[in-house]
C-alpha cells in the first residue's frame, strides 16, 4: 500500500481538509503497514524489542537477505548463542575448554584454504599439492606417542617405534656415529653394504635360499646353530686362521685338508706310584717314563673315537691293562717310538688296537 497523506486543507479551518475520521483511518492504516514492514507486528514473525530481534514463530529462522550483490556486514564482535565469538578473523569458543565444531553435510568436507578435512581424513585440496605439518621453533609434530622433530622420529612413551609392514629405505645412517639398532626381524630384498659392525641375532633368507656374503665375514663371538639345530654350511668354507671347535664336528661327506691335520696332545709322566690316566679329550698322548713306571688307565670314549699313544721319553715300562682294552692282558710301551692307535667301539664299550709300532701286546 502506498503511503496515505492526511488532507489538511489550504489553510487553517478552511473546511477543505479530510474529516477527522478519514484522517485517523489513514493514520491507522499507515501505522499498520509500518508495523508489518518492520516486524513490529507479531503476526509477521519478527519482534524487535530494544536491541533484541526475536522470531515470534516457534522454531522459525531469522533470515537476513541483502539485495543483489549487497552483503550483510557486522561492524563489531559477533557472539553466537553465548558459545562462540567472532572478532575480525578470529573465532573463539566462549565455553571453558570448549571445542569448535564444523560439520559439513553428507560427503562434504571442511576446506581451510587449500586443506580439506573430511570426517577423519585430512587431505590437500589442490591437485598434486603437498600436505605440510610444521612445528614452531624447536617444537615437534606429535602423532599419538610418536614424535617427529626435524629429521628424527622417536617414541614419547619410551617404547619402540613399530613399523608393521614393509619399509623401503634407500639409505640408513646413524646421526651420532653410534650403532644402528634394529631389535626385531629385518627383511632385505636387495644388497646390503655394511661399512662398520653388524650386530644382529638372526639373518635369514626369505626365499628359502642361502644368505650370500661375497666378501670377508669377521665374527668375534661364537657362531651357533639356531635353537637346538646345527649350523649348516652347504658350500665350501675357507678358514685362513686358527679355528677352535669346542664340541663335536659332524661331516656328512669327506673332510679334506690341503695342509696338515693336527691333534690336541698331552704328556703322561710315570713316577712309579699310583695310576696315570690317559685323557679322552685329546687326540694324542705322549708317554714319559724317565721318572718311574707308569700304570695307565683309560676311560670310555665315544663310538668311533680315535686315540694315538706314543712313548717319547723312555726309562721304565708304561702298561695299559685290559680293563678297558680289547686284549688278553695288556699293551706295554718301554722304548722311544713305540706307539699304538686305538679306536673305541660302542658295542663292547672298549678300546680296540688298530695299529701298533714296537709296543708289546699280550
């Protein structure tokens, strides 16, 4: 409705103006339209009281809709539902320890500049963009209990950092020149070049073939078979220095020595008193009877064990009786060079003479 103007005549009391009823009807209709236009009429859904604008319809929205390219401008701080404050470019929660929650619709995400957050996924919004996380100063990026500071990854809870699946690394170095420690299993598909020490509990081949070491291998500690199994070397082994074996060596094939084969030795000296035991732990026993006769004893060996007995210093008899020897009476040594080779068998559990030089067997 267009504004209705009250006719007031050409001059005072000239009788040409609107009658009082007509004039006040126009006034009432003008005010009714004014109230309706400004929302002062509660029937239209908006109530303005002092500095408060209220929707009078239950659960109704309040819509501010500028015309064309116009904008809605709020020149001061904006406080929303006593929980959120917007000041220029800063959004602050007014609730102590309160969250600020942005919830998109459906499969939509929250886009902050060029970063998109969709449910529990953070991604770069632009094609081929990197996603960068940067801490300030000496700070670190903490993911759960994993801390990333510069080029270092560590665990905040003093436990190890676990990598469950395959890790492909072009180069592994220790920053402090100390040892690189790998506590669990490590699978390496390609070549491994180690300039310093390698301290591991187990090295295995993941394709059931052998582990190939092309150059020298230096082992300062013991070399053992895993568990209760034996240490298997399927190809040749070249030992340039001394090799010490504290237990049994079993060979399924031949043992070939290009150099000499040396046994461990002992010397048993007679003094004419008591008995003198021949050791089963050495391959060769030398006899010295310059100080008196020697009554020899010999404990059980293991089936197939070989023993060489040689008199190197004579003077008196050295006698080994038949207590643990398959002879009628004994074997006696009484001159330098006299010798016997014995083999222990597991059937009679005694030593057997397989060779004798000069010694008397009876």
